[in-house]
RNA sequence: GGGCGAUUAGCUCAGUUGGUUCAGAGCACCUCGUUUACACCGAGGGGGUCGGGAGUUCGAAUCUCUCAUCGCCCA
């Protein structure tokens, strides 16, 4: 690969990814090393890569790559989720396009189509993750509905049933009329929507009087069984026990008194529809009311409604309003905002419906899950998600988990019915055997048993993921090595759907599978840490989604900026746990979000910067001859300093990793590489140009020692940066020097942080400040950067200490273009301006015409005022006994030092003013 | 209705148990520079009463209370 031109990621990324795959670097098999394990949050099998995946998987990849570099046995298990509702919906749609109706084919035929579909489109998202650089062990790719994992799900169902934790019952449930299945509470998204509140009057039986109720759902009037008022409500006391006529339906229903009714809401009278509202159902139970289900499964009006039969519920809302108006029973329509529950998957408005379903009791498991997080066995990052978690999982709030779904795509519930008996068994054969025992009839055959038609909730398979991907339910060999996993990286939106339930499964099964001794030693939890990523949002803070069209195309971003650039962009967009605002611009004309990003661009520019730095180093002439003392001194200082800076950076990054502050780590590293390594270090060692005898301007050579050192440093931070930007680092790693087989950045050694020399760093910081000050004067006065200037430093103890550092003086001279740099005892040097760095005073000689005495005086006076204020503050603090006695000694000592420094600076400022004025 | 979180520079955000110059970073912006790695660059610069108010403290961006605005979770 030539080093010409700018860095172009495309080819390089392809090359290294296939190289890593060939070398099997992502593969993990149990050995005697420490394991570092992450299981992927399995994306939907038919999904395509979106911004959320990129963020999430970038973070997982960083953690895995770092662990690998640290010599751990890093194992990242990829896979996909069968996503029953979403996938079934897609397959149904695909079949419809082929002219096939789901109702016309058998379960077996449907599943055949579904598996064909899955085989065709199922792997796409995983291939896309590879483009991002994900170093998952692809040989371990799992699927929640594959045979082994399904077997585990069925076993778990039977086991929990045996333990009495799974039961079947008739409950008010959430019904998705589009998918035509029941949903768990967690799959219903409640949002505020604009709607209307209809005031409808019901006539009192045998009276001219009416009672007016307010409802957002007039179409359910046909299912009314009562009108309820608050018992304390004076307005309606005279109506208790009377009856009213339900409009349209023309049925008489009782007026009942129930404390649930809020007197202030609407008219204070509530229509009660036990079949279609959770609260109404409860009222119905209390008052023994009739339950009239007026909807069919698909959300159209049922026979029981008696009117509008077969029409959709929202169409009926309009019709019924019209009819109510015509009969004079519509009193008022009020605009209103109310919470509407929609299906997470189909976005259909969810109906409450009384259905017979399978549930899992949450009582015991939720308590364990609560304790796990609250006693610190499982740690959340950021911590505050613990509050949200506790709120859901605590005993008084948690509700039983509805686990059956009226779908075909999923694990079929292993429950078999014969007469009134329910047999739960892992296989039909075992079910038959049990049925014979239960009924006492030995002549039963398989056809006498009817298996439950429903499948299990997708999450009922994903909650086992950290165990089932290691085949933990059939053999414990791998599980014992990889379990518990180290960290789970996921979005906070599935904290209840998934995270809480995996914790429950961990506590339910780890001991059962691995034994008491194992869990005693290693813990029952499925993961030690949970890193919650934020949601990726657009500039209006809306969640990025396909339907809104507000998301850039993930793959286009990778094409444009390279995976490294995109990883950089994702990471620098926001801190852990916070939602991240992704800065993709908007095309005003087409209203579309462009697949562009300034932050990803910055990432690509960073790659380019490193690329060009390498180019420069490689282009230098190298010599083994001894250089001038001046050059040797500068090089020595630069080398010493960058090593200390490197150690400082490393220590900082390590601290940030511990709390998963990965964006901070990347920025720390970015600053080190760009500012310290390139802008300071490399500029310090870079040889100057000199006129040769023939008049040609030629760059001097660089000493071999300095070159080798630069390459060493470069190599070191390639390893540190590798987890964040794997491709560019691997490429540069190989460009830095000839490599033997297997000597690759991805498997290089991550260094351990060491102590570093803070004093040296401070001294060089001061030197950099001097250089910056000189340049600032040049910039203000329009003095060319290559015109040498004279610089003086006042001879003090501090100055001696500073200049005792070999090379420091020369370094300042080189970087600030100082012709003469002299230590002076004089207080007054003509044609100079004076400035203070730290506590040292410097005088910079400038062309007389460029010195503005008035401005200098003004500056000096302002400085004096600032310093005097600071002195006053320090004096009052130190004069305060309570401060001196209460504040920690090092703080007081610091304050004393600050005062002394301030006072020294005040003297200098006064001196400067005296001279000028 | 119950709960959680946020409010710091034009934008996106840090600020680690209250304490050394703590008011920061990146981007954006302004000025200058086409010097020989990189204009996807270099040098320099401007910019915030830390949402308002009160309190605790020797000391508050940080702790407490309160108000305001915004976001989220669960009913």
C-alpha cells in the first residue's frame, strides 16, 4: 500500500476484516485464560442495521477488543432473535403479496415459508455488523428459534410449570388487533395523542331525565353494562339504583355507585364497559356486571355488538357519533389529549380484552432480581437506571408476565389438552404417557391430545440467552467457562422486556445448571455490569426510526466515512446512557435526512491526520551520526516528555474504562495523539531546513534514535486506539515496520498504566505556554513567524529550576523562533514587552514600532487589578480560622502557595506599570 | 396520580464523594498564514452571572428547599 494522498478507508477496511477472519482472531474456545464474555443483544432476524445497532455494537466491540489486547479469552457471541410478532407480520405480508392468505394454509406450510424467508434475509444484519468491524465469534452465531435453543425454552416452560410458576388463566389482556395476538404489558407503548371527548346523554328509565357521560371511545357504548357515579357525588345521589337506556343499543343498564369514579373528571358519570377497559372490568367484577365483547379479534364489531357488525372500530366511532347526533344524544364534543396504548411492533391501537392465556408469576423471581441489583451483584451504568428498574421490579408494582401469543412463528406451547385436563410435557410422547397416567386410560393415542395452538413470547426465549448460547441447558462445559458474562450492552428501552428478565433467569437457573459450589464462587447473575446506551435521536430529539425517515443510512455512512470514522462519530456524539443527538443534516428540499455527519467526518479526518503523520516520518532522511547538542537535547526532552504524557493518558483512559466512559476515553486519546504527539512532540523532533552550500534548502536528517523512538510511540498508541478504530490502527501498525506473521495490532499487548513524572509535564507545559505567548504577540503585531526574536527570562530560583531541564530552552527557541534566549538580572530591558508564565517573568524584544505602550499599560493594570482581587480572596480565606482549621491541610497549603505566587506576580505587575508609566 | 432525570459557551456535552487558576472539551465562529506530513492543515483569538430564587457551609456548578421549563418511566 503506497502512502500517497489521503487516507481512504474503503479498501483498507475490507482487507483487514477478511485478514482477521482468516486468522480466526475472533474465535474463542475455552482455555486456561481468564474469559471475557459478552453476548450480543440479538437483533431481529429480519432487521437491517440502524443507528442504534451501530452505537451498541461499536461499544461491545471496543470492550471485546480491549479485553483481547489484554490477553483475556475474549468471546463475543453474536446471533439473532426470531422476533415472533415482527417476523410473522413480515411473512404474512410477503405471502399476501404472493396471493396466499395465512388462514388458507396450515401451520406447517406457514412455518416452511417463514424459515425460507429467514434463511434468505436472516443473515443480512450480521453481515452489516461485520462492515462496522464487529469482532464477534461468528462461528458461534445463534438464533433464538434454532433447535437447541427452542428445546431449552420448552424445558424451561415445563420446569417452571412443575414449580408452579406458570399458570393459565382468564385475564384482561392487551390485544393487538393487527397482529391478532395478545401482548405483555411491556409491549404496549402509551403515548399522549390528540383525541376527542364525547359527551353522550343516557336517558333514565321511566323518566325524562338524562345523565351525561364523557367518553373517548363511543364505539364501545354497545358494550356498556352500567353507568357508574361516585357514591359521594351529590349530583347523582337520587339516581342510585335506577336504570338508564344505552343509546343505539337501547338496553337498560343499572346506575351504580363506585369509588373509582372521579367526580371532577368529565361529568362525573362514567360508562362502564367491562369487556374493553381494565378499570371497567374491575368495576364489573365488583358489581357483578355483564361483560359484552363487542369487538372481533381483528378490531371489527362483533355479532354481540348488534350494530355496525363487521365494520372497523374506528370507522364505527365516526358512524356512531353521527347516529348519536341524529338522535340528539350527543351533547358536546371536546378536544382532548389522552394516553393511547399502541403495539410496540405493529403500532396498532391496543384493545383490552378478556382472554385465556398463559402467565408466569413474577413474585419470587422479581424479588431475586430486585436484590441482585440493589446489593450490587449486577451493576448498572449509568447508575440512575437502578431507580427505574426498582420501580418496575418491586413487589407492589410487578405484574405477572403474559407469555402466550396467538402466533405460529415461535416455540409452540408444550401444553396438551384432553377433556378438562392439561398436560404440560416437553414432547408429545411424554405428554401421551402422562395423559395415560392422569386419565387412567391406557388406550389413548397421540390424536386424542390437542396441543395448545399458541406460541411463546419471543422474550421467553431471549431471557435465557446468556445461558442458552452456551448450550447451558444440555451441557455445562462451556457455560461453566463463560458464565457469568462480563457486561451487557443494551438500550435502556428494553430494561424490563429483557434485562430484568435475564437477571431473573440467571437466578432461577444458574444453580440448577452449574451447581451450588459454582454459583457460590462465581455468582448467579448473568452479567456483572449492564451498560445502558442512550437512544439515538435526531436534532429535534425524536427517536430515529425508519417510519419517520429521520435516520441516516447506516451503511451509507460507513461507505462515506469508513467504519472507523463512523465509530468515532457515534462515540463522540454523547456520553454513556444519555440519549445521543446525531447531527445528520436535513435536505430542505426533499425533507430527507442525509447520510452525512460532521462528527463522522471528524473521525475520518483523524484517520487522515495519523496517516499523514506516518507519511512525514517515513519520508525523513535518517542518520546514525551524532547531531548538534542543541538537537540532541531537544530530542531527549521530547522523548522523555511524550513518554510521561503517554503514561498520564493511559492512566486517565483506564479510569474512564472502569466506569464505561468510553467517549471520554476516545477524546482523551484523540487529544493526546493530535495535540501532544503530532503538534508538540513531532514538531519538536522534526528536523529543520538548512541552506546547503549550493544554496538549496534541504531538510536535515533525523537521528536513528529519535526515529526509532517515534515509531515505538506510534506503535504504542495504535494498540490503545485499536479498540475504538480497529482498521486504521491495524493498517498503520503494519506500515510502521516490517511485521512477522501473526504480529498484528489486534493481538498486540495492551500496556498497564504506570506512575508518571508530573513535574516534567508541568515544566514542558510552562514551555508550551511561553511558546504560545510569543506567537500570540507575533500574531497581534503582525510579526512574521520566521523572524527570530530575542527572549529574556528573569533570573530567579524558579527560572533556574526550569532551565535546568536539558533541552527546554532549545525547545522554546525552536518552536517560537527565538534567536537569543538569555537569563537576565536586569529589571528593565528596552524595547521589550513583559509577561509572566507560572511565576517566571519573561521579556520579549519586539521591533520598537510594534510596541504599543498605552495598550501594554492598560493590560498590565488590568492584570494587577485581577491579581489584587485574588490576593484579597486568599488573604480573607487564610485569615479565617474556621477555614484554616476545617479545610484539609493540602487545600490550605495550596491556598498559601497560591497567595505567595499571587504576591510575587503583583510585584512584577507593579514593576511593569512603573516602567511603562 | 406515583417516580426518575435534565437545565453549564452558538451547538452537543464533561465537570468523579463541596476545596489548588474550576468555569472546561469537541464542533462552530473570528483573525492571520498557502513554511517542504496533512487546508481533511497550522498559529492565534472571542464567547458562559453554571435555568431563577432562598438556604447550609470557612468555601457551592457540585448539598438542601422552592419555582420555572423540558424529557422519560410506571399507573
